[in-house]
C-alpha cells in the first residue's frame, strides 16, 4: 500500500513500561506501519513480543512513550482527552476474552447500545432499533436481547462484543486474539462474520494473533513482530510463499500444510524469547538466528522494502 490510501499511519511508536530495579520493559520499540481503508493487517509473533501493547498504544488506550498515530490528518496520541473520547466511536477494540469484556449486570441490549448512549448517537427509539438490528446481524434473535452475558456461549458472547464494537460504525478496529478463547468449531464462524462485516462496512482491522494459521485467512497483509519490533511486513501471499526474515521462516515451519505431500523443514528456534528489559544488541533476533553473522551482533538492521511492498529487517535478506 502507499501512504495516499492510508487510513491510519503509525510513526515510530515506542511504549516502555517501568520494570524491576529501575529497568525499562521495551514492550514496543520504534514501530511504524500504515493501515489502508478497509484492509486487514494481521499482526503475529510469540506471546510477550508486544502485540497487545502495540494495539492498545495505537488506539491511545495506554500512553505512548514516543511516536505518533496519524488519523484524519491529526496525531491522535496528542489529542486532548475530550477529543479522543469523541474519536473512540471511529476507533474500536475487540479483546480476546468475551467472558471478561461484557458487564455481567448489563443485558445484551444495554451492552450493545452503550456506545450509542455514550456518544449520544440517535434518538432513544433509533438507538433501540439500531441495537436490535445489529444483534440480529451478528446472529442473535430478538428474544435474546434482554438476557445477560452468562446465558450465552463463548462464540455468542464474542458476536455480542463484535456487535458493540461496530455499532458506532468505526473505521478501524483492533482485534486482539478475538478467536483464541473460542472452541475451534466456532472460530471459523466468528472469522467469517468479521469478514462479512468488513466487506459490507469497509472497516479496517488490525488483527492480532500468536498463530500464523489464524491470520492467514483473514489478512490482506501481515506484520511479524519480534521483541518489540516489526521484523517483516508484506502482502499475505508473499509472506507465506517467500518469507524473508529467519524468524518468520521459523514460525511458518511450525504450521502443518494440510492436504498436500509437501513436507516443510521444521526450524527449531534456539533458546527462549530474550527479555524485553535487556534485548540483545544489534539484531534482536541474532541470539536465535541460524544465519547470524558478525554484522548482526553489531548493527541493528533497518527495514528494507522491495518494489512489491515486502519489507524485511534483516541484514542478510536478498543476499
Ligand atoms: P503479547 O501481546 O505479544 O503477548 P504484550 O504486549 O502483552 O505481548 O507484552 C509485551 C511485554 O510487555 C511483555 O514482556 C510484558 O510482560 C510487558 N508488559 C505488558 N504490559 C505491561 C505492564 N502494564 N507493565 C509492565 N510490563 C508490561
């Protein structure tokens, strides 16, 4: 994608937390990317690499340490609270756990109507009708509107959470592992619903998952994160067919290829994910990389792009 069709541009965002003994946890460390209108950007990486923190920082739900997020010509990380609150209807989030993201004392109707109430959208009747319609759209019957979250299955609850996220007609939704807590049998249904919503409403998603096989079906492009940094970003097919970063190659090698005789060599990553309090010097991945050379230990690789928009932060890419 080019910058002219960017809906949202993330510029050099950092989020450091205070760690123990005065150390900093560099959860997100100088991340830049853009999301186009109506596209899905998948964000993958091992647990603890900073995906959730990045998603929350981009939406200004936690304060960034540095950097900016440009949306509608303004840096939303610098907006006063009151203006940010009004923008929330356009920038929404769906969390992993549908059990904890719904208030147990609110009926489903109240939960889904809440954004309209908060942003003062429509009359009372309109708010009711819109809530009823959106619940129907995500697959719930009218008689279920007055029930409480505990009366629903995990898949139904996530449908309700999705309804609440889209009722204010957002342009951009950060979806943080939205199907990870669901039974495998209902995952595909929820993913299909999200894709239908995107087709009909043109909403863009940042779709976070630790699992490359989940983002494969839903993403237009995919970004791979390692220890607070994006190490590769590319159109979906390119990432799966020609992964450029040794970390992406290792992640992909762990996914079985169904219904084919292709046997991919399984690349076992050496050691554990290093601590974000003390990331390795040079390329952060060099301690686990099978191709690392002296340069990788000394110098941090910059993201380089080819003409197809495939970007890789590795000294040895296309050597
Ligand atoms: P992921 O979503 O990829 O699993 P997270 O964004 O949750 O990763 O976490 C990235 C790193 O930041 C981890 O090392 C985590 O322990 C740390 N972290 C996340 N939130 C906080 C916090 N509020 N305070 C301190 N450290 C945090």
